[in-house]
């Protein structure tokens, strides 16, 4: 048994206690009033026709009836049924320019921050629609595939800056190409909202727009900045503000190019808006265009709907409150006394019954719309991101029907979103015990996601071996799902992603192990050399005998050996002296200080940080950044 509105139970308890206290007070008040009328032996004859038992029964019926009405208002639910729910909406993909020119402060605080704030406000108007994010500068990258998880979208949007895309410049064509590939499998209307200052320094945006029209992509362009423009500020290493200069040493003034953006929008059947100082351009775009887009069925899923049982307590309450006025307070032997009462007194119960019936009818009218508009509480809580309450409700449903794997699957999803990965793993494993291959494939996929997140936690706790085991199991679960559905692009992408992360982690573990082994060998060699010297010093016949000179060390190598010598020499052989390598661009010629055993060097730490920039995608993306031709002039603003 579950109550959808448990607050009414408290109200029923308070009303019941209040009525009992009121009836007790009335009983004492009647006794005091009778005591003032005369002697007790005379009062006993006057009240001989009153039945105290019937009066107590009537009072109990009233109290119980009121409490039952409160219980009915609490909406007791027992059992459930499955219903198919359809979700209607649109898919919106946002492309945001992250080139250096977006730092221009002709709109406050600057173009990039103003664009991010405007997008965030617009996305709030589509709470049940899928949204995605593309960042572009000299190339483009799909930061967030189309997803219903707006929290992930907001996080990716907030992390956008001019360092997200390493290749400088502005290549609008690359953003359109990435959007085409991201929406290639979308059967619904394809919408791209492009926010940029319009300075297309590389690529051919109009050709890309013409190609997008053939795939049914509509582009709505939003110009960020002003026509007069301003200089592009950059922060120098000493903390001072500098301005971007061109190849001739002249300061670069970034201006809004509205003509290009209007042509792109016109070519693809979209429209152009200037963002403005306060984001009013996106408000106008939503009001005139995006709000009028037709909604289509984006997804259909079976949801568990609890069965309302409010009729039971409500029916019993109506019965008690309806019968209570019909029970008299007089003894049966004195029933004829009622005939002597005036007609008005005999019909008082009729008015009381009318009031009770009216109250019961009002309760039914209140409860009926509540019951008819009642979706599954857990499903609604899940959509509202109240994952803790959804987890509790799904757990209760799974407990009531332990043999239904769909309950376990929903419970696992709620556990996962609530961060309870251990419980999510158990629930998804229980969901595998079904003949429904589609449900099995989804359970394997979610198991892979849960195990990857579990491995992230153990990796932060420096439990590398445990992380490797967990990620290997995640890969195995993805592959099991792919055997059931070979066309699941999401599972393919996540499996490949986890494989790359696992290979990087194993490589770093092997490198660290080799360093530790080399350090142990060097320490052992030093101890052996020291013992050898002591032995030779005591047994040599010639006191001036010298030991062979050590080989020359490579300035760029660690532990006296170059990387090539460390890989080629066999144990027991002396390393060959190697010629120092020239420092790489951006590096100094100074040798890097050797790392301690178990400690990463700066270059290794940098490589590790670079490798951890990725994350799991909810939708696969095999989109490579679009780079300009080798002979094309580069402008990094």
C-alpha cells in the first residue's frame, strides 16, 4: 500500500483527535447543565429515554467517517498497471562560436558570455525537448549530443571558452558539417541555431549551407556583436591586457558580419536575428519561429501506473456518515415519545443528512480529477529529477512484483541517476533475467555505463587495479548488448571510449611499473658496485688500480640512459651513450628532472590530464574536427 498524498493522513489524525476531544467536552458540559436543573434522583427519570450507547455509536461513526475521508484524500494506491506514454517535442542543436573574436566586449560582458546566457534562457523554454551543443572555432566538435538531460547540457555550455577548440580562427562551415553528421540519423525536423559574430575566416559557409539543405537541415542564425566592433582583448602572461594584431602588426577590429549570416539562414529556410545587448534576439527567434515548430512523437515507452484505491475508504466514509443521522439517541421503549415532538424537531436529521451528502459529493468531485490526472508518481519524480523519491517508489514497486524485470530496470535507472552505483548494478543484473531481448540489450548497455562510473570513483581513490577490472567488465557488458543489437551506435561509441580509457590507464600503469623496476635495478647495481669496490680495495695487489669509467649520460635521458637504450639493452648490458635530442618546439633544452619512484613526471602528468578530457557520450559521435587545407592562410582570431 502506498499513499500518493500522505499529508492528508496527518490532517485526518488531527481531525479525529479534535472530534474526540470535542465530544468528551460536550459530555461533561451536559452533565454540568443537568446538575443545575435539580436533584439527581429526579434527573434519572427525566433522562431515562436517552441511550448513551447509541450516542457513543453515533459519535464514533462521525469520527471514523471523517478520518476515512482524509484517508481517501491521501490517495491510497495498491497494485499497478502498464501504460504506453508518448513524448512529443523537437530536437534543437546549438552551435556556439568560441574563437578569440568572441572575447570582444562590444556587448557586455563579452560576446561569448552573452551568447551562453541567451542560450541558457532559451533552453529553459524547452523543458521536455532534446538539446545538443557544438563548439567551433578553426574546427568544430560535438560537445553534447542530443539529450533530454538538460543538466549535462548546462554543464557543457558553462565550460565553453576560447580554449575548448585548440585551432584558432572562425570556420562556420565546420560547425554546419558537424551538425549535419550529428543529426544524420534524426527522423524528425532538424534545427540548428548558430550563434557567431559572422567573421568566417576559413571554409566556405555558403557551400556547407547548401549541402545542409539537401539533408533537410534548417539553420537559424544569431549575430553576436555590433557592426562597429571593437578590439579583441587577450590576457598576457604577466596579467596585463593586450590586443590581437594581424601579420602586419596592426590591431584587429572584430565586427559583426550580418550579411553572411542572413545568406546562410535564407539558403536553409531559417531566419536571422541579431542577439542584441540583452539577448532579445533569441527571445524574438523563439516567439516568431521556434515556438511555432510542430511537435512530433520523439519517444514511446511503457510506464507503470499505480491503481488508485481511494474508492474503498471513501465509500465506507459515505456509508458511516449517511447512516449516522438515522440512528436515534432514544431507547426503543421510549420511541413513541418522538411522536409528541413538533414536526420541525423530527426533521432535523434530514438537514444533517443533506449536509453529509453534500460534503461527500464535494469530496468525490475533488478526488475524481486528482485520480484521473494521476500519472505514475515515480515516473513524474524521475522526470522532475527527484531521483531519491523515484528510487524509493521504484523499489516499492519492484518489491511488490519481484518477478517482473521491468521494475528492476526502472529501479536501476533511478539508482544510477541518484549516484547509487552498487544498487544500480544489482538492479540491472536482475533485469537481465527476462526473455525480452530489447530489455536485455538496454540492461547490458546501462550496466556498462554504471561500471564505467564505478571505475571513475575507484580511479580517484588510486585503486588502479580495481578500476581496470571494472572497466574490462564494462566493455564486456557493452559487447553483450551489441550481440543483441548490432546497430546500437550508442553502445559502440561507449565501448570504444572505455577501451581507449582502459588502454591509456594500462599503458601508464606499465610505464610506472617499468620505472619502479629500473629504479630497483639501479639501486641494486649501486649496492653491488659499492660492494665490488670495497672488495677490490681489500684484495688488489696494486693500490693504484682504477675501475672502468661510467658511460656518458644523455642529458635528455633518465637514470643515465636514453629512451632508445632503455628499450634495446638487455639486462646485464651497459647502455650505449646516445646523442642528446634537440628540444621540441615550446620546450627548453634543459633536461627534465627525473621523477621519484611512483611519481609522474610533468610531461606524463600533462599527457594523463589530456587523456582524461573525454567522457561517455549519450549518443555516438564519429565526427572528426574539420581542419582547413594546409595551404590556407591561418588567422587565429
